[in-house]
């Protein structure tokens, strides 16, 4: 009901010119909208998880909306510098991508280049060097692809359990069992790969096709080198997509991430994104000590000078976001509307 009421209000705001007034106001000029994306579908990923993946067509529509709206799309570092100085251009926007999936290289970057828009990729790096599908996402994807199968868990991880894969909640329970098993037993990447293979066999899903098409893979080092050489901003997202509560382990994640980025030609990574948006007060001084200059969350909002630069809000764009809602955020009108508290997706790291 709340979402329906919002859409009605936004249509009225657009039709009556209220949206345009806000977009051109001094209030909006003192703020930057940081857009967050995770993936652009190579196949059917947006049907599997429309919260994480957009179709290429929908992403192109968003970029066309930015152009039509007259948005000034800025590099992240420039936008944050000008935000602090109070010199932002009208309708300032930043585009960011989390994780660094290969679909950025194949699907998103060609569209961004066509429109001339800069972007920041927050790159987690473990699976860049070790090219295999990312365990935490390929398991739920396979369970979804299985359709109406029933899953006997014992052949996969040696634990009893039967799950109806036609049921979303049951699929989620099965995925949770598998991911927690891998986490609790501290499985290596190779051991996780064996589980993925057994899961594919148990569900009748073509695992080799996933590998061949590099679905749910991160960009490899050569692809990242090409992007850095072309001027794409590649920044910090931890090495293993995890943020430990222990300071030494947290700092190791940053150091390993930086070292990997150095290897692909990014020598000055100073911007950070919290994996899955999970952040705690203890992380902020650790990030400062590591020479990080900013950190973004997944909390919806528009960044202003009142925000802590280590707790910057972003709009996570999804397939469920209507054109009116997207324009509402571009103009700034949506910042005044009530919204439900967002929940970060479960993650155990790589």
C-alpha cells in the first residue's frame, strides 16, 4: 500500500511541476545522489534475483533517464570533493557498482561508455584471481534454476534434509543450510566448488554452462586492467567480501584488497563500500587509519555535507523501482517520503 501511495504522489509531483522545482532548487544542488548497482543480467539473473540484478534493457532506460533529466554524472571522488566545497553542479549524480561482476565489463560498461558516464566499481578481489562462480550466489541461483525439483541435501553436504525447490522459502532454507555448512567448516574455494558441482548434479542444473558463460563470476585481472587503463575508477570492497569484527582481520581484508588492486594498475584506492552495506561504529576509525577517504552504505538517501563521509547513503536501484520512483530520487522529491528500513542480504563472505 505504501509503495502504491508513493507512486501516485510521485506521478502528481511530476505532472504538476513540483518535481522540477525540487530538482532545480538550492536544496537539491547541495546534495548528490549516489546510485548503487550490483549486476546487469547476462542471462536470467534479473528473473532469479531482481533485487541484485537489472536487465540490460532496464539499465539502459536508467541511463537514458539520467540524460533526459539533465543529470550531471560525476566521478565519485570529484563529487565528494565538490560536495564538501559546496560547488556541486545541478542534479549531481554518481554511479557505483558493487562487487565487480564480469557483467559490468560485458553489459554495463558498454552502455556507460555510450552515454559518456563515469562510474566507480567497488571491487572485491578474491574471485578475480581465482576464476570460478562466486559460491554465495551460485548456490541460490542453482536452487532457483532447478525449478520444481525436490532436493535431498545428504548427497550435497552429508546432512539430512529435503527441500521443495518450487517454494521460495524452502529454497532460502536450503541455501542457508549449504552456506552455513561451508562457513562453519571453513571450506576452501576448491571444496566449495565441489559442493557446487554436487548441488548441480543433485538438481539437474547444467553447471558447465554457468562456467562457460561465466555467470556469477567476477571480472578477471585482464578485464580489470583494461577498465583501469580506460579510466574506470576501481575501489575497495574487501578481498573476501567480509568485514570481520576483529581489527587485525579487518585491516588484512583492506590490505589484501589494495594489493590485488595494485596488481591491476589501481595504485590509489581510497574509497570504500561496505559489503552488503553492513557497517558498525568500530569500522570508521579503522578505515581512517587505513587511509580511506569515504565509505558508502546501502541506506537510501541523498548525500549532503551533514553526512559522515564514512556513512554515505546510496540508492540501490532494482527491477522493482518504477520510472516514477527513479525520477523521484533524481529530483530529490523521494527523499521527503517515508520509507521502510532496508535489510542487508545475508552474507558469510567468500
